[in-house]
């Protein structure tokens, strides 16, 4: 497998309709979760956070190269930790944490939710989906930050660390009504859950903890979450990503807390160090065919603050991973996705607040093109 990366040192051509590379559009950080997505129409969409708003760029047509945006999408006040989950149907689910002052000066915490059904379309109205604890419960303000996963039936599940540092989950039913919160137990959990969904619609959850890693899994799509055997490894909270690497099997990738390595973690207890010099942020992952081989691609922000790109044969991490820095310093975590033509796209938010992408330019081997402002 050949790897080449080109980092353009000249100012790249800007897409039609984009603004100058001054950060004047106010982008401050990428959104959490899947902030670079592909819709059912094949167009890519990129999201970033501004000052009290959500910024959105959308490809003009599937495969690019031109983009529309930024569009300035309002969000309710006091939102934080905004994250995106996407289902197989392409719908985007937006989740956020909100702290507000209620009557009498009491602090109340709840989770907020919105949706985007199609590329470039307006978001639904933001709505509160509550808190496992009542507003007058002293545990209410200690609710953690949401993480979402969408099962094979399109049902959103929202996971959140509770006041006792265990895990709660809430999900919709088939009619879109929210079911009661469920306590999945657990203890000494950190923020930064990793969730993934298999091709059979089963959701898996990996919870970083002061104790061994917690692991929950649905036995079947829509089934109750079952606590699996703990995994005796310590990872940096918030760095994980889950990817189906064999039929109905998830592999979790996360940063090792005690070495400069990323780890490939499988629920059977297998843990493989794969290098990568991670810088503490979240990974992005996908599977694609490179030179006729089923390969896994990981992208993360390295210790130097630049995006780091790695590729290897799926489920064969022990054969070695080819790592390379592929750009200049960025804000937050890079993202990667396959475009409408099956090409790898890597996105970053530059330190100047300008989103940039690089796209695979060759079907043979793995060659990324020049970075381009959008």
C-alpha cells in the first residue's frame, strides 16, 4: 500500500461563494462527533461552532469541488458540548448540554436535541429531552454531556454520565416519542463515551473509567443493553472511535493513557498498540478499499497540533500502520468521510478559523491532494 501526502504551501484556490481565509465567518471549533457527513443525496456537509451559532457548509453537488456557505444557524442560549450523530438513513441528530437558571435562582441542567433530515435543509426546532433527575433533585446539575448513536431502525439513543458517575440512556420509540431514562449502572466513569453501531443495528458502548474500561452491548437491534466483561486497559477519555471491522463486530480505537500510542481494542480483550503519537483529541475512522485490500483509515490531531493520517489492513493492525502528518496546525479534531465517488476526504478547521479539505486523488494507492479552503 503506497501513501503520499501533499501539503500545499501556497494559498489554495477557494470554492465559489466561500469567504476569505481570515476567519471572518467566526468559526471557533469543529462540532463534536460527526462534524463532516455525507447525506443521502451524496453531498458532504461540514459543521463548526461560531459565537452562539452553528456554521454549516454544504457541497454544491455530490463529489464537489464547490461548496455553499457558511450558513449561520441559530442555537438556543447556554448550549455547550454540541455533538452530532448520524444514522444509516442519513439523518443528522444534534445533541447538546444546557445549564440554565430556573425560578428561585436554582441551577437546572438538561439535554437539548434537534435534527437535519436532508443536506442543506433547515434544522428542526431545538427541544429539551430532559434529565434523569427532577429539577429540584440536588443531583440534577451534575448531569454529564450527551453522546448519541442511531441503531439500524433509525432510533436515536442518548447516553450520558449520571451524577453517580454511572451511565444513563434514553431513546425514542418508533413513533418518535422519548422513552423513560434507563440506568445502565457502571461506576467511576469519565466523560467521553465511545459508541458505535454494527451493520446489524446493534449499539456498543465503551466507557472510560478510573476502574477497567466498561463495555455495554445490545445482543440484538433494539435489545436491552447488557454489561459485558470489563477491559483491563486505560485510555484517554474522549479520544475513542468505534468502527465495524468485521460483520457485526466493532473495534474501538483510542489513545493509551500511559504511552504515546493509539490502541485497537476488541471486546474479546485483544489490545494492539498502533502508534500515531496522539494529541488527546477524538479520532475519526472509516473503511475503504485501497489497492484491492480492505483497509481502515484513522485521522487524529497529533502532539504537534497537526492532522495525522494512518492506514492499515483492516483487522491486521499488528502488520503495521503507515502514519503521516498531512497538513498544518488545526483547531480541534480532524474528520474523515468517503465522498459520493468513494474518495477519502479529510477536513480540518485551520487555526485561522477557515475550514479546509483534502481529497483522495488516485484510485491506485493512497494519494491526497492539495488542501483547499471551503
